[in-house]
C-alpha cells in the first residue's frame, strides 16, 4: 500500500536539479524502450525479406536461367539446395500418429512419461525411479528448482542477512526502473 506521507516527504527532499535529472532519465528510458520495439519490428521485417529472397526469389531466378551454382566477381558463391521442413498441426496429431503407426513408422513417436513430486518427496521419487529401472525401463530423472522459487528464496535469504553462496546460485542484485505509460 502506498504511504502518501512518506512519498510526499521523499519528494520534498528533492530539489529542482534532482527532479529535472530524474525526468530526463525517465524520458530517455521511454525513448530507448520505443526504439527497441521499433528495432524488433524492423528485425522481423528484414528477416521476412531475407527469407523471401533466399527461399523464393533467388532460387526461382537461378532455376529460370538453368543455374544451380554461381560464383560472383567478389568471390562469393551462390548455390541452391533443397531443404525440408515439417510440422504436425495440433488438431491433426492423433491422425498423423495413427498414420505413422499404421505405416510402420511408429518408432518416430517419442513417449515421455513423467510425474511431479512435491517438496520433501525425494524418497518417493527415488523409489519410483528404482522401480522403473528394475522393471527394465530407461529412466531419465530431471530435477530442478523453479526459477521464480529460487529468486524468492534468494531474496528472502539476502533480506534476512542469512549466509548464501552468491556465486553458486548466480546471484545478481541490481536495480531496474520500470516506467508505465498512460
């Protein structure tokens, strides 16, 4: 909750130079955020144009003139080769998998079976891994700490002044201004 008296107190301590500097920095941040957004859009557009030339226009022009490889005066070499891309639409997954199985390509389908254990369930997790291994299954166990949980833990420990191996957890403590537009 915002403490208006404290905020008013803090603002009254600022002189015109400080307010002017802060306002200037806010404007600079907003300008840089806008420029970054513009550059990201420009990057997408350039990538689209590049893909158009590299995957459509140049191969078509070379094919039209019966050329599959070309060496330019500056030493650069252009070749056209075939590439493949595939993606099963989500709404067609079952049909696609059925087709693969029916046509003896079922080994292309990977199955990952997983379960989630809560905190302090290490013993149960280890027991299940052992049971699966003993039953002849190849078991890959992935263990991790959720990033947000780790961040909260580090914050809590640092604010308490508790000892924490900062390098071990890759801790970085900094400040970041976030400006919201109206």
